[in-house]
C-alpha cells in the first residue's frame, strides 16, 4: 500500500482501493512497528467512537505491531459490508455490525481470530458460530455504566421539564412557557437492574424518589440501593418515569408494546437508552399521538440511523437523540483503549480480560495461539 500522506493526528483514509485502506501513518512508523514485534495482526476498525476519541487505542495497536485498517464507512455495518471489509484481517474493533453466521463462515473471515466489541452489547454477533469457529468475542462491560446513567438522567430531566421545547421556542424568536412535571418525590421504574440500572438508581438518591425495579434476576446490590423489585405490570402502572436499561435478548424483544404502554399513567414518561428493539415503535407512536403517556425520550432505535420519514420524528411530545448515551469523551477513550487492549493481549497469547464466549479457549478450533 502506498504511503501518500504523513500522520496528521486525525484518522483518514489513504489511497482507498477495495480491501486496501489504512489510517494514515508514515512508512517509517509502519516499518518500525513491524520490526518491534514479530507478531503482526491486521486490525479492522468499524467503530465510529474509536475513530473520534480513540487515538490512544490506535497508538497502542500500532506500537504493538498491528496494521490498523479503517473501514471506508463506520458501523453499525450490514452483513454484506462487514463481510467485504474484513477480508485478510485478523481482528476487528467493531461496532454493532452484523456478524451473522454467514459472515463468520465466509472465506473473507478465515483469518479472523478476535471480534473486540466497542461497548457491552453483542446481540449483533452470532456468538455460537464464533465459538464453533474458534473466534474470541471480547467486549468492555462496566465501562459505559456512568456515562449511560448520566445521559438517562439528562433525558429524564429535559423531558419532564420540556427543556428541548423551550430551546426550540427561543431559537424561533418566540417566547412561550411550557408546563412540565416535577421529578423530586416521584416514582422511578427501572427495567433491567444490572450495572447500568443500578447506576441510574444511585443517581435517584438525591431526589427522594421511590425506586421500583423489574429484572429476570433480582439482585441484592440493587436492593441495597433502595430498589424494590416488582412485576412489570406493577412497575408500569405505578411509575412516573420508566427507564429501560436492559440488554436485548430474543425473549424481551418488543417488551414494551401496546398493552404495556396502556398500563402506564397518562402523566408518565418512557426513557430508552438501551436498545430500540425493546420497544414496539409503532405502538409508541400511537401512545404519544393519543396521549396515552405524557412523553418519551428515545436514544436507541430498531433501525439506525432513524429513517427521515419515521413517524417518531413527527411526534410533538418526544425527545429523540442519535444513540449517543455513551458519548462521554473520557469514557470513549477508556473503552476504545480497552477494546484495543483485548486484541493486543490475544495477539500475544494472553486471554483478554472480558470475553463473551470464554469456552472458546477450550476449543481445538481456537484460531489464536495462547501461551
């Protein structure tokens, strides 16, 4: 590959040809990297966050002897796109790309030894197929909790007090006030009381709120934070604010649909910083239009980017953001570095710290060599 430009501190593409694109760095840097380490993996990066705040992660990969490849577009990528871009690569630092069984079994994935997921969700990866083929699936649990919990509260407050509507009024050179709802002393329902749900609960402590929780596995850590576990129906009917903080599984897809929205109070709000497919979006549109609930704040959607003609964009009592709950810059740097470290560790024969499919290490099909 040609070294047409020297590194400028920003990731860019250089002389893109199919299966041949690379973040810009000098030829001397690449030669030095290859001389420093006898191991040399080609690492594809599709996670936008890693490009935008992941310079320390790029340095780690390069200084460890990796050839860092930047996808021509960022994820989440379709199955066809990721299948094309991963040709010849040993690992990916990936977004929520579609790593289906067909993608992982394709000839272009023959060298893939590690899928290192930027973030905690891995529902877009066929983990069973990856394990069978000897591919390690790494992720970064626990590192996004604070950022997502902070953002959940930012949405909750903005929605309850209609901050976003006031901003639009002022930008339009108008002056009119909007009546929202108080937050202090109300009831908060948290669906999914794992690490992020617990972080949301901690932040409720200063607002004298009753905290209800619903989880398939209630845990004492959440109870110690004041969470009272109840049925989903009870949580929905009693809560003034309902926060979705659970992972997406085949069992809870469409968890919040017509019947569940009907159980909520007309003065209540739904906040989703988890996964879009947890909510039946058509049912949510109807609930907002019919004022079944007071409003919703949505940061995750079934289809992303959200289509321009999606009816949610037209609902007056909704606050929409483009899946950015985790976008704290400092958090992004730490997550990018951790995702890169997992690749470097495996390249050097060490098990990564956080692995989804740890049983892959007992498989004779394991593609990476462990020390």
